[in-house]
């Protein structure tokens, strides 16, 4: 197995994402790796929220972007407090497309995603994780 230098972490509001952060920090410290934490403003989520609210797509995108930066800044603080290296970024798109693309661009050694075991039963959410695993150019760790 090759040395673990770069870990791509998908970060969002879920508790599973926080568990994934804990795993990423542990691995990064153990291997002297750098975490690249990404929050993806998911276009599907934006569209669905717009359908069921009185807000415009632009308003929803801004809210999700602001929330995403909060998660990223919290992750940055947590990692730095534990002396792990971290870089934070935000992207717009679909996780199943964006994560493999970023993994290739940044020459990532491992992607870490959090997923609720119950969601695997959900057709859409389960397919997203499967697609990330299928298209990733590196190892993928799924954390519950």
C-alpha cells in the first residue's frame, strides 16, 4: 500500500460527516497526511429546497454556502487543535461527480465520506455513495 499523503474529506451538516472528520484527523495525524476538506453545495439539494420553499434558488445557494463555510471553519479549528494539517474548500455540483474529480486533480490517496447506515436503503442516497466508490481514482472510506 502506498503512503497516505492526501485525504479528501466530504464535509456537511450530518453527524456521520462529523464522524468522518474524526477519522480523517486521526489518519492525518497518524500518517502525517494533509486533509483537504470540501463542502459541496449540492445542486440537487438546492433545487429540491427551492421547490418546497418561498425562497429563490440564489437565496438557497447563499444559505447553503454560508452553512458550508461554518462546517469547514469548525473542521479547520478541530484539526488544527489536534495538530493535523487541513485545507478547506467549497465547490458547487454533485458529490458523486465532484469528489472523484477533485481526487484526480489533487492526487488524493483516500476519500473519506460519512454515511448513515439507514440511508443505504434510500435509492438516491445509496446510489450517490456507490457512484463515488465506483468512480474514485483512489481508496474510499465510508464512515457511519
